[in-house]
C-alpha cells in the first residue's frame, strides 16, 4: 500500500478485463489518525480480514485529505460488490462524521478520470447501490461528481464545451452615431404613438409603456 497519484492506474494496469468501476464509501463514522493515509488502508483491511477475506476488498481508498492509497492489487478482482466483482475496479472514499470534503471528492474524480482515459472511455462508473438495492453506498452524488450519462459513462474529453469566444469589440461610436441611434428609437416611439391605440386597453397600456421606455433610452443615448 502507498499513497499514489491518479497516474498509478496507467502505470500498474490490472492486466485483466475491466468494464466497470464501482464507487463505495466506508461505513465508519470515524475520523482521525486510524482513518488517514496508509492507516486508513490498515483499518479497512483489518475489517475485511475479520470477515475472513484474504485482503482489503478495494483497490483504492481515498481519505479525508484527498490522499489516494492502493489496497488490493489491481490484478486481482475486488471483494466489494457481491456478484459483480468480476471485470471491476473498486474505489472507496472515506466519509467520516462530516460530509465528504472537497479534496476527497476531487481525488475520486481525478482517479476515475485517469481510469477512464486509460481505457479510452470504454468503462462505466457505478455506485455500489446500483447492484445492491439494500445499500445506500456511496452516499455522495457520484453521478454529478463524475458527470455520468445514464449509462454510467464519463464525458469524453472532446465533449467538454468549447470555451465561449470573447465578445467582439464594439465599434466606437462618435457623437453623431449616438444622435442617429437616438433618433431612430425616438421615431420608433412616436410611430407606436401614431397607431392611436386607446390608452385604456391592455395593448394601449403595453405600447405606451414601451414608448416611454424607448424615449428614455433615446434621451440617454442623446446625452452621451
Ligand atoms: Zn459499498
């Protein structure tokens, strides 16, 4: 076990078929040293050994501070989702007494992104609760965190919307331009008036309000 970067996955690929990644949270309400860094792996490993398992069930464990630790070697199938372990990678995020802190969620997203990239977007991401209706695990909104589609896929890198181009610079207007615009608006306001719609009708009130607004804009522009 060791604290690793998201690139760990690509440098230690499982060497077996991986189709799904399952997310878990720990059932502990603990915080403090037994649940931080490599001690977290020792703590969870002890729980799992007490169940008679050969090792900690998860491949990665993430603590409150966002440290990612390795657990079970990736080459072995996890012991994490009963009946759904084959073809999977299992990640656990420690929850503790408080809500999941941003560093832990950021680390989870970064690790999942690295796994997704390694598999060229051909893996899907799921919560434990999707395959075990008795579970609420994980209790954070992993769908929103990872931007999953209905099939559990992370958005492809080229799905990311292109940055909005900066607005075109406006042509500088000189005083004559201002007056011209003001006149057009002013004329527009008066042409509404020229329709001679009675003011005490809904349409008349709407047009009157619009005319007043247009005239106010025209006055503002003329004053520039
Ligand atoms: Zn779980």
